[in-house]
């Protein structure tokens, strides 16, 4: 029988100086790397352990969505963190991860990258990467965080499920070139290592300016699907606060902040600050 091997073992040599990724768990097929990482974290493994797989059979996205993770074409990974912060500050970890993925993509590929609140990385306005951060808390204290990162790397259009074909893109589709997944994987970890260290010292404010500069919808009129009984809320996306929450300026002039939801651009025009 042919053994199915993970290419990601080769990343170990690239990560010697990084605190995150000191221990790599490289698997071929898993339900979800977040599930495996959660089990590892419950078992007490050290901060910085990274689980990566060639394929996920039950990859998960935010809000109960499916994340299609076919074999050999993506980076499907989860990082275990044990930050000494209050759980209220945790959304900033998702922003660090999306910024790390965006930076890494720019290092490895000649593409324009932008960020979409809260957790998407876009290329050509389509989603190339998503983040799913899950955590275990004890009261207000965080026991551990599992930060899952999924990057569409070498898919062809037909590798996307029909329902997401229009909204998703891979780096190969954007550049016309096959991208080396091991190099991209190692670069994401290196970038996240530095951003996470800054986050633990200073919170999200450490990288907020860079995150906001890459966010295409900041300053524009948006609609938030809250997923709550109040439905959609419209206004101007005026800021991202120190917790990582989206600040929306309503037509009444009042500001509201949102920690979750889906953002849809209503107008490309920038509004007065
Ligand atoms: C989203 O955009 O809704 C989040 C997608 C997150 C996908 C990654 S792939 C690695 C990790 N394992 C999962 O099951 N999900 C995350």
C-alpha cells in the first residue's frame, strides 16, 4: 500500500528560530486540524505546537460553515497558543493571524492582498484565506486558543465547491503559477510568531495600524449581518477598536461596536472620517 506523506515535515528546518512551530504535528488526513489541535491542547502540549494536514474531511469555517480542504492543494493548519490575557482581548488573535497570512502571501507571491473584517484575506477581491479561532476559557482566563488558518493555494477553479466558486480564489488561480506550500506555511508561522509576541506584550494595538491600512472596507459604507434577531445593520465602518471589534458609525451619528458578524460593502466611496 502506498503511504500518504505530508510535505510539511520539510518545514521544520525553516522554523528553528521561531517560538511558534517549534513542534509540528504533520498529518495526512484529519477531520479538522482545529479538532486535532484542541485534543493536543487538552492533553497539555506546549504553546506553539502547530498541527498541519494535507486534507481535512470536515474542515470548518466561521458560523458553522464548511471549509473545503481537498488534499495536496492548500495549507490547513492550527496553532496552539496559551496567552496570559483576558478572553475579551482574544479576537485580536484572529487579526494577528489574518495579518500574518497576508504578509506571508505577499512574501511568497506577487499579488495584491487585502483584509476583510473579521477574518478574511482577499486576493482580487475574492477569499484566499480564512481564520477560525476557538478557545477554552476558565472564567475570564484563557486556558488555550486554537487558531486555525486555511489558505487556498494550488486549487484550480473546478476544485472549489460550486457554491463558493465565485467567491473563492487560490494563489495559483491569481498568479498562474504553482506555489510552494511548505515555504508559505513556514512563512505564515514566522510572521505570526512576531505578531503574536507583540500582541502578548501590547495587545492588538501593536499591529492595528498595519491591519487597518490593509482593510479595504474601512471608511466605507457597509452592512453587517449580525446573525441576531435585529438582522442587518448599516453604517460607516469607522474603526477597529483595541479589542479588534468593528466600530460602526450609524446614520444617527451614534457608534456601535461588533465583535462578530459578516460584512458586506454597500458603497465603494470613502466617507468623511
Ligand atoms: C472562515 O473563513 O470561515 C474560517 C475558515 C478556517 C479554515 C481553517 S483550515 C484549518 C482550520 N481547521 C478547520 O477546520 N478550520 C480552520
